[in-house]
C-alpha cells in the first residue's frame, strides 16, 4: 500500500496511507545499510502486518521530487511563512531571512500576515505594500474569525506546504482552521517577552484532504541565511529585477554611485524597509567571509 510519512519518532514512522488510515511502521534494515535516511514527507510503500492495529513495515522508499535542509523534509511543494501583525510585532528582517532560505532552496513561498484583528487596516496595508513585489503571494488572515482562511486553503490545495515562522504568531491556530479535525496544540503568548511557547516540538505533516497536506514545524526566532556569498544575495530579491541600468556591473546595490536599484528606492518604487534589510544582510554576509 502506498502512503506518505507524516511523522517520525524514535525509529517509528507514521504513514498516512491510501485507505485514509495512519499506520505505525518500522523501516527495513536495507535502508540503513544503504545509508538512505527516511524523511518526513517521503512517499513510501508499506507492507501491512496488522490491519486492525494499523501496524506495518516500510518496504520501499520512492524517489523524491525535492529535499529541504531546514526543515529536513522531502517532497515539499511550497512554503507558507506566517507572521503576526501584532503580538508579537513582526520582525521583518527575520521574514527576509525566511524568504531567502526557501528561495535558496528553490521553493515557492506564500506570505501570510495573521492576527489582522489586532491592527487597523492601514497597518495591514503597509505590511502588504512592503512585500507586494517580492514574488510571493500574500494573504492577510485572522484565525480568530476565519478571515482569509478559505482563500488560503485554496492556495494550499493539492500541495504539501511547509508552515514556518516564529513562535506565537498563530501558526498552530491557522493549521487548526485549515483542517476539519483539530489536532494541533495552540500556545499562549508570554506577555512579558511577547514570544510564544514552543507547542510544536517536531516537524509533522497534517492531512487536510486526500491530496492536501501541511507540515507544521517548530517555532524559532533566528538562524543563519543559507546564502554564503554576499554577491549572490541580490539575485534573490525579486524587486531588483526590473532595475538593471546600474553604472557599474556587477553592482552590489549598496554603495556604488549611479545605482538603478538605489534610485528606485529613492523614487518609492522599491520598499525602503526591504532595501534596508537587504543592505543589513549583505553586510552580515560580507563580515562572515572575513573570518
């Protein structure tokens, strides 16, 4: 029987199979012998050992369409990056790093600004305006009253989507809204730190429908950008693509005179916040290369 691994804990793999049931499986020793690591998201063929008890063995590991490094997962089609508009206040530099992480791994991204009920329309519009040209689809949602949930659900249909973002932004609440059977835990926000408690301890795939899956991942607050060369960074900023008439080629778009990108920022054609974040990340990468 064919299925997809939705969770792995201590050598046991939980497979969502074609009959709609979840089977607890062990992997045959041949995978360890061949050095093949089984990942959440892998599609597999299983042998049923106990149908009533939903026990089986993983007999075959199918070829992967993609493999992510962080989070470590297979066959992911797209990423959904979730940030709150308030409580906690959005960290746009972290959002940029997340966008870069998935761009460097060749994965399309959907941006979701959650907790729309906590801000006025102008604040939500400002956030959307900052990222409107970044190359990602953007949704504004409120898990509390289901605003934007149907539209977001349509964007996820037929896909395995990795859900990412810092703790406390409402990822698990969104996941609950997207599925019929609520299984994900929700966490409270620490008022003192405005950070969420880590309610998701490991990557786990949740079936939304027969052909739609979302993967909730542990919350985090910072990490290093996958891109190691500062000069490569500009290639991952979709906003820069129309502006190629720089005086110097190649141009880093940071300090050079007669830079088309900097001119576009001055004219309001590129978000100042996005550009300032780019310069900060560029300098971080340049400094890393010195050591």
